[in-house]
C-alpha cells in the first residue's frame, strides 16, 4: 500500500476548515483506511455504512458502569470517526462523488449518537438513585440535547461549506430549490421509496439550514444575481475570508472532536449526564454566538454587493 504525502494533502478539504486534531490524527488514520479500501476495491459508501455499525457498537459500550468497557467504546468511536473521515478522503482520491454519499455521511453521526444517548439514559436510570426516582428527567435532557446537537452539527457544516464556496469556489453547499426539483424528477422517474425518503429527509435538513440563516440566503441571492456564472471575484474572496475565518474554530468545536472529548470526560468522571448538560449550555452558547456573528457578516457583505 503506497503512501503519498501529496495525495494525502489532496484529500484534505481546506486548511481553513480542518481542525488540528483532524489534520494530525483523524485525517492521517482515515487516509490509511482509505488507501486500504482502495486496494480492496471498497466503495466510500461501504465505509460509511461500516462506520455506522462501529459507532452504534461504541454507544452500547457506554451502557455498563465499567470504565474498561467504556474505554473500549471510546476506541470504537474513534475508529468510527476515522472511517467517517476515510469515506470522504476515498471519494476525493477516486472521484467517487455522490449526493447519496454526502447524505449517508451526514446520517452516520446521527446513528452513533442515538445509540450513545439511549445507552447513557438507560445507564443513568440504572445506576443513579436520584435519577431513578425521576426516570423521565434524563430522557428529557437527552431529547433536548439531541435536538440541540442536530442543529449545532447542521449549522457548523453549513458555515464551513459557505466558507469553502466563497473562498475556494468549491463546496458541497446545497440549495433547497434544486433539491426539490431533483426530488420531483426522481418521483417522475419512478425512483424507489427508500431513495425518495432519503431525498425528502435531506431536503428538510437543507430547508432548516436555510431558515436559520436569512442573511446568508440574502447574500447568496445577491451573489447569484451579480455573478450568475458562479465565479466570484478575488476581491470578494479576499474580503470575505478574514471575516469568516475566525468563526471556523467554532464550527470545529461544534463538530465531532470536542463533543467526543466532552463525552469521554463525563464517562471518566462516572457522570455521563454531564455530557447532556454541556450540550444544552456550553455548545448552545457557542452556536448562538456563531450564528449571530455569521449573519452580521453576511448582512455587511450583501450591503457592499448592492
């Protein structure tokens, strides 16, 4: 199996949006798995599906109040995330891009954390007398944290993609109108129910991102009118990058790495419910700050485009 520094660097999305933990650990481990998968003719989507099962197994390991079993779960979750990195790297290495792959990639983490959340709730109610007397409380915290987690991850990804589009001219940023047209076309062509369901879910996901970013949508509309060919001038890129770049660290905090570190700390402390508390307070605070800052930037850029 051949390792190439140049090829490895080509699998990275952008220095602006890559976190140090990813660059020096997850992307390198992911590149190893991607090279191995290429040798074995395994598709990116197959790696994504494997990551789903590994992540679910990790969540199950967080149910016992046994730190050794929990550590096994932590290692499995790390491998699952490395696989999640590998699928995208393999897609870029082999040019096997697909919307289905992006959808599956986004859903993988949801499956991991559903398993994690459920197992933590069962564990807390089984091991804590205080929570056992109020069994509904931990489930309420979990549902609230899960909804917040979903929004945080969606917005972090959305802002990263917008940054890549405005700075590099390339991203996976979607448009709900185009997705709706694609869904109608698939329906007319007699696509299977599963394909239609996945497209509907992804359409709803994108629509929610757009609803939470009205100023960004105004800027996107202004850009498409002023530059219909999609080629943004260097002057705009140079102006947008220093404004958006400081926010990329917040998108990274709201992604997997710091979330998993928070989870691991709560498990080592024997208080996994602390993870839900962090989701509802610290991570939500970062989300609100990030959204407000980015919307302000988009308003400013839209006014200058007028």
